[in-house]
C-alpha cells in the first residue's frame, strides 16, 4: 500500500519512513507541501501523513488545496501542537484524523490502517495459519470452511490479523471500528471477541490480561 509522508524534519521523516516501511507500507517521503500536491496529482496513494508545521505552505493549506482538487484519500495530521483550535481547524479543513508527534508509533500505524480500511482503498486477503480473510469478498474461512461473521466482527478480526504477533489494546480496536472521537459501548470489543471465539475456536484469539488482544503469527 503506497503511503505519502509530508514532513520537513529529517530525523522524524526518516524515522517514520523506516517504521512504516517495516509495517508493510510502500512509503514516499517529501519535505514540503508543493512537492506533496504535485505527487498526489499524478500518483495514487492510500493515505497521507501530513505535518501541520511545514515551510512556505503549512499543512492546513496543503490539505485545503488537496480537498479543493477533489482528492478524497485519507489524511492524518501529525503535529507538535496540542490545542483544540488546531484540531478543529484540521478537521474542518478535511482531515480524517489528528495525532501528536509524541504519540506511540503503534498507535500511528493502527490509526492509519483504520483510516485506510474505512476508505475502502485496501484490498487483497490476509492469512494467518489456516485462517484467511478476503478483504474484497468480505469473507472469512478457516481450514477451507466458510465462517459467517458480522461486519464488526470482520473488522475486529482484520485488525488483529494485520497486527498478527502484536497486542492491540481495546482502544486501538475501537479506533479500527468506530473512528476518531466516537462514543462506543464500554463492552463492545469484548462482545465481538466473544462471538469470534465462538465461531473460530477459543484458542485462536488470545487475551493479554490488562493490555488487550492478539493473534499469533504461527497457528500451526
């Protein structure tokens, strides 16, 4: 999945490119807004990570021009500023999410994947052991047998399979399902996990007490 990073800080930009590349993204990194707009006009990306504090043209202006041109790809604003005004301006300008530069890299990756899923830009299938999730067909099979799951159960399973081998917190799973700043029933994730275990077997999805949930890469 092709991802565009717009960040003028060399250390942060290099770190983002390395971490997101390791997470499976095909990353292009540019350092200013004009370069970003030129690239998006001629190339396809699944999402953009956009710094607000860019030289010459700030990130908010880049975002406004992007939306004015009709581009609808997800944009996550990444910034050092932590004020309500900046958040409101970002969202009103067309941002899909807003994250501080001090945030954990795993949270950034989880939010990006959630944005991409909700945009419908991701495609293909995921496999962990004998479990396969087909993104385009929206089906789940285990050992070749079709398993009926609800839309929310599908999204929870997909998030866990994309992060196979890592633990996702309840908050990260809620972000994958419901987006940014949404009210969610306190036990919604637990209910979805319970239902998935009933359908897929109790040993597949693991609870890490006090942390969250995970699925092992190795299901053999």
